[in-house]
C-alpha cells in the first residue's frame, strides 16, 4: 500500500468543459476546469489479483510475453503486437472478434518525449469513452459494419504495458475499482482532437473510491482496462484511472515508457 495524490475534477455545474489532448512530442494537452489533488490510499492489487477482473473491477493484470523487440517500430507493432493483442483479448474475454484501432506511446521524461515523439503520462483521473463517444468511434472505424455491430454487446479494452523492456517504476497507473464508483460522480467532457470530436469522462471526489495499483509491472505483463462496455447487466462498464507519482520510486529510476493499445471487443 502507498499513499499518493491523484487529481480529481471539481464539479463544474452546468459549465461546458473541453479537453484537448497533447500532440506526440509536445506537452500541450489542455484539461479545462478546476482540479484538486487528493491524497488517497492506493492498495497493492497483486496479493489478491483474482479479485480484480474486467467485468468486476474494470481492470485486470495478465501475463503477456511478447515477441516485439522494439515498440517504437510501427512495423513490429502492426505485424507482431496487434496479433498478440487480438489473441490475448479473445482468450481473456471470450470475444468472437477483436479489432485493434489505436496505439498511444508515452514516456515519463520530457527529453524522451521530444526524442521519440510520444505523449506524456495522463495525470488527471479519467476514462477514455462515454456511451456516445464509444458508439461514435465504432461508426468512424467500421462504418460499413457499425449498424449491425451495435445490435450486439461490444466493449473497448485498452492493453497497457511497459514498452522499453523494463519494469514500470515511475508514473505507474492508479486504478479505481468500478464497484466503488457511481454515475453521480462522472462528469462528461468533450474531447477535441485535430481530426475529430468525442467525449471522455472525468470524476469528482468521493471518499468511497477504492484505488489499486500493480507495483513494478514487468515487461512480460499487461494491464487490461475496460474503457467502455455496452452491457448494462451490472458488470463494470468503465475503468477510471490515472498516472500518479509513486513516493516510493527508487531515486534515479528509469522513466516509464509505455504503449496502450485500444481494441473493439465484439461478443
């Protein structure tokens, strides 16, 4: 267990909020609104890993060795990593089909971000999609199939991992158990990228929130985050998360380098 600060949004009332994501290599993201840092207890999920599943908590840690030798090589990511992700998500979710549609590389070092043209860790509590933006993204990515696919359950799952062959020591991921969050705490924020407009979710503070992490995530592990599920039968639909500063990180630890891969999961 550790204690650390995480950044919550303060309820904006009726104000319209807009988030502008950063461009790769530039630390220029804009999170509109007022925020507060809250110190929370973040519990090590490893000793009770079986209690945390995609349908229960909204997140799950899995073993995932990879044949990729360079996650900055677009060819390896497309030809090696994407098939690995598809096999992983089919195995872990029982999905009949998986469609990978996005990759985001990040680094916890301004120099690395500039040199490798990647983005910064996301240090504001958020979830990547709302029901509106998830369905909109599906229509954008698979326009000829979307009408039929929307008739059945689908989800969006992020696969998050170290990308430099080292354990994650700095800017690890804090994960809020979906069973401890409620709709009353969720704020919808417009997401304005260069080529499209969508929505993300942000969260106001509730002392009932239960936070977890997986210390020292190894290079042969992957974190699954459910960022949307169309099912409304009581299973987790969203995984609220944020990067945080671990006060126990070793001095001089190599900065986190990571890749998150987003995929549609069809049932």
